[in-house]
C-alpha cells in the first residue's frame, strides 16, 4: 500500500484575548457598552448645553438618553420620567387650549 503524506494546516495565531470564544464575546460586549456610553453621554451633554440655546436641545437630550437606555437601567428610568413629564405637559396644554377656545366664543 502506498504511503500518503498528511499535510497539517498551519494554525492561525490569535491574540491572547481570543483563545476562548467566551473571552472574545466578553471583550466585544465590553467594547459595545463603552461605545454606547461614550456616544450617549456625548449627546446628553450636548443636549444639556443646547437646552437654553435656540435649537433642538430637548430632542438631543432624549436622543442621548435613548441611546444610553439600550445598555443602562438608570437611563431607562430617566427616559421614563421624561415620557411621564411630556404626557403631563401635553395634558395641561390641551386643557389650556380647550379653556381658551371656550372663553373666546360669544
């Protein structure tokens, strides 16, 4: 029987952090959390600066909290408080508009 030569595939060298798949996933998850934190905090800070200035300050604050709420529970709570506040303001505004239109009628 003829002898068959087996050629072994060269092993790819991985960095020390990716020898185990769990470590790679953990590193990727940590990088995702850091990226979400940096982008969210940047938008939140920019929105706080823009609130007294003309422009979409509150919209940027809500956007920053929305991005942060993807990963952080405290941001979800802040976003829920803002939603409740917006609902209360909307109700008050509707009441004011309804009362002002009934006063103006003869």
